[in-house]
C-alpha cells in the first residue's frame, strides 16, 4: 500500500474464485485480470481449498500485484450455510489443510443425490455434466450443476437455474453439514490469518440469528466482515458498516468474482469502503506478499 493512498480508498479485492473451486478462470488468469482492472491488493479465496494459493502467489508476483492468501470456508450456523473468509494465513498449515479436507468430504455423495433429484424431474446425466465443469472434482458444487443446466438449455442462465432448481424447496437441493463456526475461525487463526464473515446479507437469518452469528464469531476470535461485496446493495453497505462498528470488526471488500459471463461485479469494480471503518488489510500489512 502506498503511503499517500488512504486505506479506505485502496482498491483491494479480497474475494474471488478460480477453477480450483467453482470459478471459470485459472489463478493466473485472475491475477492478470485483477492487475488489468486496477486492483492494488488481491486474494484468491477458493471454497474450502488452498490448493491454488501457491499458483496465485506466483502469478501475482509475476504481474507486480500485492497478494494475501485466502480461502472461503463453508460453515453451518443455525441450520443455514454461512461462509467465512480467511485471509493472510500460512496455506500449508496442517490444521487448516486438514480441516478443509474434512469440510470437502461428502461433496461427491451430495452431488449424486442432487443428480438423482434432477433426474426425477426429467433432467438426466446432471452429475456427469456438472463434473465436466469442476476443475477440482473434490469441490463439485451447485454452481457446476447450474452451468450444465444452462449448457443443455434447461435454463437461459445461472440466475434462472437458482430460481427454479438447487435451492431449498426446489429440485436438486441437498443440504450439507459443513464445518462448525468455531472450527473454521480456529483453523484460520492457528494458521496466522484473520477470519472474516463473507457477504452477510446473503444469509436467510432472522435479526436474532444474525446477531447471534456476529456475537459468536467475535467470541471465537473473528476479526472482520465483508461490508462492500458484489452481492450487497448500497443500503446493505450501510447496514454492515454499522454492524462492523457495533461489533468492533474490521471491514473487508471483495467482488466474489467467479466468471466473466456469470458475475455481476468484476474484479476491482467495487465502490470504496466507508472511510469511518478500519479496513481489514490494515490488520494484515505484515502478511502481504509483495512483488519483488
């Protein structure tokens, strides 16, 4: 970070996905895209996986882009799937690597059940079709099924897919028990990183459950929340800026970019953080991988 750039207007993008999880670009392609789009600090945060981290670090270095290690851990909280982003950790730390491997377990069985449900409504071959889109078969997900449903003309785009299929109460939805909140935060902290609640407006929580999530997260040692993110509205920026202040959390910023063809928000295209907040990257200055 240059000394003349105020921290709140620093173009950090600390949430995106590659082919290692459910994105469509390689870590190398994402690094180049982030650099071209004016990103000043980047993190690749693949779901429940750190297998792309060394590639991302090398790619960022090659294009002159400062880098923070990242991942996005799937957590079950109050019967709802919540995502916790980890930033600035050691990607080879045993507790984190082993914890993520356990979290990935069961995805194949879940995917087979999703395929069976889709077959029951006349959509056949969905497991094999989704697998073609999964760069990492261990991380086959709803997004890969959605791409298959678009490919076969069942739906016009992935937004239609999630209106008609793969969500609770619709064909193809199979819940999964993910990591516990306490474990996800502990893995990140033990690996030397900072834990961040990802896109909190996306969760189907009552106000009471949301307050409980933030309270427990802080109690376990969580330190940040995404305030400005691709799935938040301007009103939600304000809501979660206030929550960050109430709970003493640093604010993060990330596009949640998955694909040039599917994502609402491109890498580096978000508005600035509100200036009254503490940007999460100010907690991580000593963990940034600077280009040589």
